[in-house]
């Protein structure tokens, strides 16, 4: 945890030297319920940076009962057709630790995306390793490797996702995907989400999200949907 906070601090100092874009600090709590596990609380501490050219960085840590997740992602922007859209390449790494099950999970994801004022699309591939704790040394036993899983995201917002155009203090949107910030599912297991925010002022924002997700642990489920809801705030440093 201390290493993550140090990395976030150093990244924010380095990114603060750029004239354009913003650095965003984010904290939220989440309640998750599904038939297999029951109710599970989580807390998230994250750092996001975005630049006008589409480049970005995300660092995050999620903590819950007997579960810890670490997320690192960066985006490389590609010029779009207008001043308000762009394509991008996203590379994401996710590590999840399930101490109560004696398992750990490694994910590496690469996607191609397109974003404009109202829509965001992503499509790519993900490799996943699931391994026992500690890792075995006898020829890879105790390891499950899932190569080339397809990942996707389609999401939209009611108002333009740009503060220079959107003069409202709030926005709402929704989407469908097979992954979120701290979990990646198989392509046949979907997340249906709605999300929104309210700007208190230029720097402070209240955020919220709710949705349905596949139930179960590590894809072991009877396919009943669970649901989640989270609430938090962000602080922007321009």
C-alpha cells in the first residue's frame, strides 16, 4: 500500500509538469452482492491522468475481505477526425489476490479504442493466469492459463464528456462490457452499468455507479447475476 501511494505521488508530480490535461485523485466505496458470496464491501483508491492528446495513465488499488487488486493502465492517443474525438491504444495490467481461496490472478490486456464527445468503444485481447499461492515450481502445476480472451466495452453519456462543452454540473451514462477496472471476465459474461457524477465545484466531484454483473468466484457460478453500487468522490489537479 505504501509503495502504491508513493508511485501515485511521484506520478502526479511528474504529470503536473504538463500544461494540458489534468490529474485526478479518486476514492470510492462499493457494495457488491451475488448469490454465491453474499454481500461484499470494497474500497478503491486510484489516480488518473488525462491529456488533450488522448494519452492517459491509471493506477488503482482495491481492498475487500480477503481480496486485494492492483491495476495499472496507460493509453496512447491517436489523432482523430475532429478536435473532439480520437482513437487510442490501451495497455492494462491487473493483479488480484484471493487469500481465502489460496489463489492469485494475473491479467494483461491490450485494446484499441475510439472516443468522442458521447461514446467510448474498446475491443481487444487479454491473457490470464490463475495460480496457487505460493507458486509451484514443479513444471507449472497449479496454474491455469487462458490465452487470447476477447474484451470489449461500449459506453455512452447523455451530455458531452468534455467540460469545455458540457456546461451542466452533472452527467449520466451507461454501458455494457465484459470487464471493469478491477476484474476481467470471459467475453460471454457481461456487465450492465449506469454511472454519473455531480460537480460540486471545478475540483471536487461526486461519482456513482451501479449495475449487474456475473455471479460467482473466478467464473465458477450458476450464471445468476449479482449487482453492485458504489459512491465516491474525485479531486482534480489541473
